[in-house]
C-alpha cells in the first residue's frame, strides 16, 4: 500500500504541474532545460575518456544513478553498442511535497569511460531526465570527435571531475548494521565529524529503502531506515544482501558496502576468520609451498623434538608476519582512499614478476643449489632439502601466505569482508586470526613434535619426491610469468621465462654428472624453442571462454537481462585466480552444467578482474564481496541474488538456477 500511495502522490504532483504550466511529463521534449557538452580524450587500448558536462537551468535538476521518487538516471546508447562506465559525482537529496529524489542542480560533470573500437568519432543518443515543477525526458544526439580532433586539456579536467566522485576507501567507516524486523540501524564514524551528513543508497534488487533518519553525536552517525518489497510489503532487513551506499560527512564522500549482520559479535567474526585461515591450507594456491613443507617434515623424521618444534614455529611465525604485513598494507590503502580487496596485489605486474622470481629461487633451494638468508642478515640459512633451516622455515610460511592471497575459501570471504569495513583495530585482529588459522597445523606439530617420527625415514625415495616438488615449483614460476603477457607482451615473457628455465636446467646439469649431457641439451632446446616460438607464433587472441558464451559484465547488461525476464549467472574471475580455474574445470564446464547454462532464457555475464577495474570493484562491493571467485545467480523470480560459495558446488548452482526461473502462472491466475 505504501508504494501505491507514493505512486499516486507522484501522479498528483505531475497533474498539479499540468494545471500550473504544461503537461507534467513530456517524452522526447525539445527543450531539456539543460545545456549539454561532451569533451573527449584520445582513445587508448580500446578505451576513451569522456566528460559529459550538463548545465541546468535555474530551478531544474537531473538525477543520480538511484534517482528516488520520480525521474531516472541519464543513459547513453552508442551506435556501435560501445560499453560505458559511468562515474557518478556525489549527489544531493531533494524533498518536495513529501517525495524524495536524489540528483544534481546547476551543473554536473559525469566522467565516462567508453570501451569502443571507434578511432574517429563516437555517435549515440543521450536520454536525459530533468525536472522542476514539471518533468521532461529529452533524447539528445551525440557526435563526439576522437583522436586528433579530440578536445585538448581533458586530462586536467578529468582529474578535477574525478575529485567530485566518491572515493572507494577513506576515513569514513561503518561500525555496525543492526536489523530489527523491517528496520535497519546503521552506525558510521568519521574522524572529521559530520558537518553535513548524507547517506545515498544504491538500488537493491526487489527492495525499496526509505529515506534514512539521521542522528549525529560527535564523530558518530546513526541512521535508521526501513525496507519494503515491490508490493509495498515490509521486508526483513536481516535478509537483505549487502547494501551499497555513498556517505558524505561535509568534507569527504566515500563509497561503502554494508553487510547486514556485520553487527555479529566481534569474537564470532574472529572465530570465522580462524576457520577460514585453516581452510586456506587446502586451497590450490598454496600447494607448491605445502609440498615444500611436506619434504621438510620428511627430513625431520630423525631430528630432535626441540629442532622439530622450532622449525614449525618458524613457519607459523612467517605466516603470521605476512598476514600482519597484509593488514598494514590494507590499512594504508584504506586511509589513502584506494579500494581494498583480497588478492588485489596480483593485479600489478611488478608483484607478479617478483613472485615469479621468488618461486624460481625456491626451485634452486629445493634442488640443493642455493642458500638464502633472511633480510635481517641473520646467519641462519635456508637449508638445501626444501628449507629445513630456521630462516628457510620462516620464509616458507611468509611465502605461503603471499601465494594464498588469490584464493578465497569458505568462511574466509565473510571474515575479510567484515574486516575491510571494520575499524582498523578490528581489521588487525581479524587478520591476526586469519594468520593463526592458517598456521594452526604447524603450531599443532610444534606442540606435538613426535608426529615427525611417524613419517617415513629419508632415503633414496626422497630424490623422486624432491624432483616432483621442483617441477611443481618451476611450473608455478612459469604460470606466474605467463600472467605478465597482457602487460609485457608474449615475446619478452617467452624469452625471459625460457631463459629462467634453461638456466635452472643448466645448473642442475652441473650437480648431476650422470644426466649432465641430457640436461644441457634440454636447456638449449628450451632457449631455442622459446625464442623461435616468440618470433614465429601468431599474436595471442585472448582468453577463450570454453563451451560457454560469456558476455562482458556491466550493471546495465545485468539490468537489461532482468528486464527481459532472463536468468543471469555472473562470474567474476581473473587469470591469476586458481580457484576460478578449478571452478571452471570441475563445475562450470561439466556437461550437465553446460546444458543448463545454454538455455535460451539464461544470460552469462563475466567480469575479468585480472587488472584493476573500478566497475568490477563497485559491483563486488554492492554484493559484499571482497575477493574472487564471485558467482551469483540473478532472476526475475527472486528479489535477491543467490551468491554461490567460492568453491562452486554443481547441485547448489543448478538449484539456484532453477529457483531463479520465472514462475509459471497458476491456474487461478490464468482464470483471472
């Protein structure tokens, strides 16, 4: 009923404008009561930056991405179907005759990023909704010159316009979100105080949120709001998905994600983090280092209890140290205003190159050809049998944590999502719990060092095990190098990677006289083959989608599919996400799943997060995700998406797809 009254009220407001001036809603009106200009930058890598400058007549307004009561957000349809990423400046809330809308007055500049193959001109149509005492919908043709014809000075203007867009990290933090029936109470803090408090919520599928009632005491803001469904019926706030919003304290504006239920007891979150860290030991990312630790455990079969205890304590200390470093980095990024998420360091080429070199050096360590020293300069050496020294054990633990960061395990995602939105002391405590969980097996062995004695004693079989672990580690190094192809090109990566493998084989030849000639020949073949392939092979065409026809992920593509009564599977993946590859091989590419996903009423949207993407970051934040894999099923039959576990389950996925299908009309409905 509430939604009905609001709709009737808006109709009456429009009718009052009819009596006062002219028709209340003028579709395709010639006069938009706004002057629109577009400035463009030169295209780069298939993307072009635009500045959509809208100057409104006095007393007129246009709308934000979630416009509230009446009006709708501006949209652009390009002639070549180019995809557009909108950056939305901080809006203002307007109240008139009991109705609330969100948007802009006077002048607003929208920074846009358009993905297009055009190099000369961009042509399309802007649909703009403007309102005063009456509302006008205008369709304005756009003809934007690119390349040398592009307007100069866009770089500085772009920076100025982006400064008005809410940051994805900063000093504002949501400390609590309590659900009571259909009422949500949200608590946020800002060190700068709340001179002019404002909260602007994004659309939540199938749910309408009321205007928040805000109370400010010092640096703390408390907001209360209610939720109703499409029929105006109350919705239990505890069942809502994570909410996406913009918070404004009078100085800073910040994009936030609020996980309903993040008000759970702090110690409950710590317990979840402990379990998530423990499960992380089973993820594919850490298998190479876990293999090294297995070899280390084998060599300790004849060692003293004290020696075994110290080695495993050193490994646990390395894991805890790395998690504390990660907590420090996340804290610094949040304070600087950058977006933070689990595994984002793998988006940067120099980190990938560093990890490739480290895994390559560990190959020499496993093969007994290298000793490494701790950065502190201590003389404890990384022993040759997979790192049995104290320093080697510490480095193994630290390195295992770094390799684990592209993996998202059950419970881990929940803990990290809460940590990244929590006050900094709680963030540090949750990351410490994650480190304790991951190091728990090693701590248990240090408490019961007799476990090492039940392992088989070292013998000739260790040579075969060591060779297998070396191959696993070398494969990890090659895989990390392959992730650099999009940034550095295939030829440099092939040549450098081939040289690294060949040098390792050549060094092995010096230590294995019986296989010296074969290994040297193999090293030469690797160098020659890599170089030949680098110069003769065709340019890579990008990652293949396999048996599924994925479309690029965007919020507009998702909205369009749902409006067309389609079911949608969203998959956010990355080249460096091993869990994503496991999900593809074991679930998504199974014949029965492929059959289900190729139905005509299913749309497949995939986002590639291999490199930073503001649009994907906002999409993940909207649904409370802090890392990948992220898979969710949307459908016209459900107001909320079904977010899948990081480790996909075939039955759960098929059930979610079935539940998202449009409901067939009942016999009673047909009779009506």
